[in-house]
C-alpha cells in the first residue's frame, strides 16, 4: 500500500507543478484560461455522465435478461 500512496503523492505533486507552470507560461489571460478550463471540465463531466447512463442501461438490460427463466 505504501507504493500506492507514493505514486498518488507523486502524481498529485506533478499535476500541481504542471498546472502552476502552465498558468505562468500561458499566452492567454487568466480569465480566458479559466473559461477554457471550465469548458473542458464541463465537457468531461458531461461525457462521464453519458457513459455512466449508457453503462447503467446496459447493466439493467443484462439484469432483466438474467431474471428471465
């Protein structure tokens, strides 16, 4: 389990450093960057919700088929 936490800490640290470097060296203004980040986040959330709903429907159908004799 120690390797997992070490990996997680390293990944989070790398993401934080990468984010800060990106913010410091980006040619866009802060407002534009925030708007783009929010748009990407919302797109990712929407895609995850669509995938979740598709998987839920698939599993419900398999469950119903499994209940039939």
